C-alpha cells in the first residue's frame, strides 16, 4: 500500500492543485496524500477540483481499452494492458474523491 501511495500520491494531489490553480485559487494545505480544498468553493467548482483526478485517470484507462481493442501486435496489446493497469489503479484511488463529490451534491446547502 505504501508503494501505491508513493507512486500515485503526488500525481493525484497535483491534479487537485492544478484544478485549483485553473480556478485561480490555492489549496489550504498539501501533503503527499491529501489536499485541503477551500470550503467556500461553489458546488460546480468543488466538483471540478475534486473530480479532475478521476476524470484524468478514467480517460487514460478508457484510452487504454481503446488501444487494446485496436492493437495489431502483441506488443501493442501489452502496452495497452499496462496503460489500463496503471490508469485503472489511479482511478481506483479516486473513490474517496467521488464519495466526497456525492456527499457534496446530496447535502443541501446555500452554495450554487
């Protein structure tokens, strides 16, 4: 587990920081395993910031599946399987983010 955190921790959290930067905001605190997202973001902005890693890793896994379906050689198929494995593990690591998005979307609040 520590190996997976070492490999996927910084890229995952960097995607959160990138999303905040694109919105012109900064993280409250950043560690290898967590980014504190400001509470005053709108729901739309929060979904973007929290969901960017899931989108990137999910898109990468989907592209790996497309690559596997279009593979003409064994080498291409193995490369596509590697992409699916790497991006799929990254996508699995975003389940907490997706859970936080669902909580934010189902909790009534005054943010829009």
